[in-house]
C-alpha cells in the first residue's frame, strides 16, 4: 500500500478506470524490400539530385526535391505511393475502430519528395498543415551510427501545455532511427525535425503528405 493511503481508499480505487484522451497515434511498418529495390531508389534519387534543382523548405544544408508523386523514381515511386495510401487506409481504419466510429473510405491525395542529407545537414522543426497524415520512408540511413541523435527523426508532443503541466508523466518527444524500408505515419500537425547527420554516408529519405476526402461506405 502506498504511504498515506488507507486500506479502504486503496480498495475503492482498485477498479479505477483510465481512458486515453487526445492521444497522438504513430504507425510504423517495415516493408520487406529487396536490396536491389533500395539500391534502385537510391540511384534514381541521387541521379535526379544531380540533374534537377532542389527547393528550400525545412532542410538546412541538404537537398529537397520538387514536390510531386516521385515521378523520377519510376515504378518504385508508383509502388511507394500505393503503399502510402494503403498505410493511411489501415491507420485510419484502426483509428475509427478504436473510437467506435463508422468506417469510411477515403480518397487520398498524395504529395511526396526526396531528402538527401550529407554530414552536418539537418531539417529544422516544422509541421505539415493542411494535410491529414504525414510520413517518412527511409531509403538509406547513411551509416548513422548509434545513439538517439545522429540522423534520427524527432517527433514532438503537439500539445505544448502538456510538457509544462506534466513534465514527468508524459514523454515530450519520440525518436525514430532511420532504417531502410521503414515507413512511418503520423498526424500532419505533429511538429518534427531531423538531427544533424553524423554518419559517413548519404542519408536518403522520402517524405510525404496525404490529404483525405471521405465518403461514407454504403450499407
């Protein structure tokens, strides 16, 4: 029994119910990629980097491709876009089921882009407003080494007040280490950043957004 708690109080609280409210989901899935598929993606992205100009977004010192549907990645790009939609479908289905909400089907608009970071490159804290889901797919970890930092993606608690009110009860950030073939998905309002790359290789990832238009299932 905890100090200061009577037997009667402890008994009364034995059936205390806990409900998670306003929780933030994070979905992860590692696709079973063949090594030659990852190498194909790597070569296509690096070739496009050398032949096309990049854009400046959250990247600091890295390369950020134009935004589209990974047309420069050929069939592998089309496959990844299909997987992004499939992951969003399943994540949304699970979220609706957990909240006892009617199932819906969604038509997902996808935008995606490649990121290439060399040693010292990073991505500043940002979010992706105007979308439903955001995610990342890892092509090459770039020999990131060990530790939470290095080339990890850091996701921040979107509720800033939580870290002030409950600094010891709830985590304020989560680290995701890059792993080739890993695809992650999270709500687009979640702030995130990428630590400066400390590896000797080239870190390559594909980021994406999905915006959903819902239609109630018939029957």
